């Protein structure tokens, strides 16, 4: 049967009208589905038993479930999330002293081929549905309350998959997550991370969602970036920059460049100079990400001196730079490690 959560509010109104019910029934059901994140039609207690049974004859609800939960020594929680068709994705709860962040997936596997990322080695099976994305957020919100006594504060689309390759569902999920009739979370605490698809960046800017944007950059030298992220040869850095400038013009939101520094690959002065030149073209900041090995030996975390050289030169150039420490590495929950790998 069809998942009732695929229906919009207007479609729900039409459905209940076809049953001879008042339009307000649609709002009641919509509230159960998206605000309360209810997963059982039978538990919609403000509907009559007869109406609930009638709905259940035509529709179902296909919630996600936790297939396996792993806890890191640093407090990070990785969820192996099972979908209704048996496929698996991963989502991560990352706690700090001041916030809890949900790292959510948008695809089963990934259609890109970034050399350094474990997820890229998985075949892309399908896009996640709107409800499957929202369910990840609601699940991690409940875990945040359970384990850390506070609600979820931030959301990053940095899990499995390229969000821009599942554009329609990701945008609709963000609307469900942020609208008062949904989970009611602040859009300004949501970051969409992309590997850089210019057309989609511009489309996202036009949505006026008020979310933040992060670009997985890793090199501002074209030929080198194409080696690290082979698919990017279809999207030149000049076109990506044009899209980023459009983003800032439309939203006023500073772009974050996500950037891993690898030993012998992009740890030289020429790499830093290229990054500074690129950053200067649009209001931006840089997140230096501590690399999490995936077992191939090709990509290794740079030494401390190279990292400090990046920080010093970026700051001297007036560019805000932060180091994002690796979290959850002992359970393969860190950035770039999500690949449905479990430990005994």
C-alpha cells in the first residue's frame, strides 16, 4: 500500500472530502504525521475508529527503524537505519558540550566517486523519500533527549549521498523539518553540504529556505580537485564560484568550504595560495576537516605542521578558519566513513 506521508496537505483534504469527511480531518492527520512523527494510523486518537480503519484499508506508514546502534567512546552515536524495503543507510548523532548535531543521509549509497570517501564505494541504490529523511531527524532528536537531556540543535546533510542529487526530496524534507506544522526546527541550524553542482546550488538559493551551504572543496587547483573528486571535471571551479556568488547574493549566507588536507596531496604552499584566492571571491569561511582513513593507504592525514601552516596563512589573509575534529572514528561514524560497516 501507498505511504500516506506521500500525500500533501491539499491531497489529504481531497482524500477526506472523497470520504465525506470535513476538511479539518486532513489537518489532524497532517499534524500526527509531521509534527508528532506518528507511525501508526491506529494511534490517531482524535479520529473515529471507523475512520482509522477506512484509512488503513488504503494507506500505510513505512517508518525507518534502527537496525544497529553503535556508541563511540567520544559519545557519538551511529545508527544503522533500515528502510521499509530492507535497504540500509547510516545517520549520526554528534554531541558536544553546547549542541547535538544530526548528520543525515539523503541517498542509499552515492552516485559520485570521491576517491577519499567510503560511501562513494557503495552503489547508489535509490534516493531517500521525504519521510525517510524526516524520520532520521526525528529519531536523532529523540536520542538527543534520551542520552543528552536536550533536543537536537543542528542538522547537517553530510551523511550518505549527494543531497543535490536528491534535490526535490531534500528540499521538501527541509520544509517538513522547519515548518510550524512539522518538526518546527530552525532552518538557520541546517547545513546542506554539496560536492558542487552549480545549477542545483542556484536552485537552492531561489528556494529561500534560509539554510546554510557548505561546499566539499578539498582543492582549489582544478586538475588536483578532479583527481580527488573525479566527477568534478564536469563542474569547473569557475562555474561553481559563479553559483556560490549567486547563492550569497540571494541569501546573504556565508559559504563554508569543507577541506581535508592530505599528506603529499594538497599540503603544499601552492595549495594554500589557491585556496586563499578562491575564498577571496565570495564571503566564506574554511572548515579544515581531520581526515578519517578508510583503509586504502592512499589518503593520509597531513602532519600537524602542514595543518598549522594552513591555519596561519588563512588567518593572515583574513579568512575565518576552524579545525573540525574527527568524531566517532572508532565506530566508522566520522566524516567520509559511512559505508554500512558494523563492528561486532
